[in-house]
C-alpha cells in the first residue's frame, strides 16, 4: 500500500508561515505521484499532480501573461506550499543563474530555503559526468531547510527523457523521475523515498523543468 500524501498539512515555522508537509517517516513505503505537465485551468500553463489513488495533491497554475520568473507550487486547495524563483546573474551567462526555493510565496520577506543550480558540464553541452543539477540549503534559510532535510542533493540523469535520480549527501537515491509508458513525456512518475520531503522533491522537478524543459514553461510564462 502506497504511503498517503498530505500536502495540506502545514508546519508553522519562519515567522508563522505554513511550511511544506513533513517527510514521510522512515518506516513508510515510497510515495508515487503522477505528474501531468498541464494545468487544469483554461488559459493556464503549469502542472497537475495526483497520488496513487487519483487524488489531486499539487497544482501549478500560471497565466501566460504573468511576467514574474517564478512558479508557485500549491496544494489541492490552491494554498501556496513552495515557490521556485529564478535568480538571474546579468553578464555571467545562464550557467550562473540559480533557482531559489522559498516557503509559501513569500519571496520578498522570507529568505530562500534552497538554491538549485545546473551542473557545469550541462552548460558546456552535456559532456563530462552524469550530474545535471545541484541543490544546496541557503544559509539564511537554514532553519526552514532543516525541516525538509537540510542537506545537499545532487540530480543525475536526463530530465528530457524523464529519467533522473535525486541523491542525498550519502549517495542514497531519495527521489526519482520515471517515464510513464505510452503516454508521452508530459505525463511521468515522481517516486519519493521515505525521509525525503515530498513537496521539496516536487520543487526540484519544477526547477529542472525550468532548466531543461522543452518548451520551457518559464520562458513561456515570462515572455
């Protein structure tokens, strides 16, 4: 039996703001989500995420006219859980850019929890190693990041082929993106191991999609 996902459960932290749902206890089974790269709302772009029973657990709904280079991960009721916001470094190239993960949608007042960055070889065309992205806790948001694991993560594989793995600092596979047979690349599985915070795993997916997705949802949203 698949562990039940509770994205609506909030943990008060960082000034009373709702944090993402806590990670599954270590004795539970992996959580398997079906991720659909499409919003259920008309004229919106985004993601719709279901659990193993077909229940809606996460949403991303962004209108094409929106200009901010950020994506808000919401629970089934539309409450913000995490925000992934691109931080551009002018003049240093795309490789210097970071995708910052914030609690809720307070990207101005609260510090980021995590920074996601492309691995260097992906900027040079994809050669020289398997790593595609690195995830590191931000010092200013260390208290909040500790609630979602707090450690560094590394992503290996290919997001375009929907086949990549997230490893923790001990080289344990804590989350995987897997293709879903015969339905195309816009529908895939996200498998999250016990101990990994499910909302954080989904935020990593959103950052990967902004880095490597074709067509890029971020470019569409911020054009």
